[in-house]
């Protein structure tokens, strides 16, 4: 299996799991937890994401981010190539 196919499968699975893990993407929970004196999973997630991004760069965005899965799904829905200009949207 090609590396891009593995990446695409991982992105689609993370996109499908988004309703389950939506709370880990909420900075609001970090504020609520710190007001109560509790370390919440969202803070641990963002700290882990920050520390691994220092080592691996944008690997999270390209391989694990659920929103990257949305973009992959939308790219498959409209396979028309553009030339990079804004004019293609207004034709």
C-alpha cells in the first residue's frame, strides 16, 4: 500500500472519530479546568501536540488532523484542477 493511501486512510478515520474527540480540541475546557485547579485532557493534548510539532513539524496536520480528512474528502468530491488563480471561482 502506498504511503499516500495510508495517510489518506488515517485522515479519514480521524475525521470519522471527530465527534468522539471534539472536547479535546476545546481551549474552553482548559480555561474551565484551570479555574478549578484541574489539569484537563485538552491541556495535555495541546501540550503533546506542541512538543511533537517541534520535533516532527507539520506531521500532525498532514497525517492526523480531522480537518485534513475533511479537506481530503472535499478534494475527492471535486477533482477539477485549478491553475491557482481566483478567476476559476467566478467563471
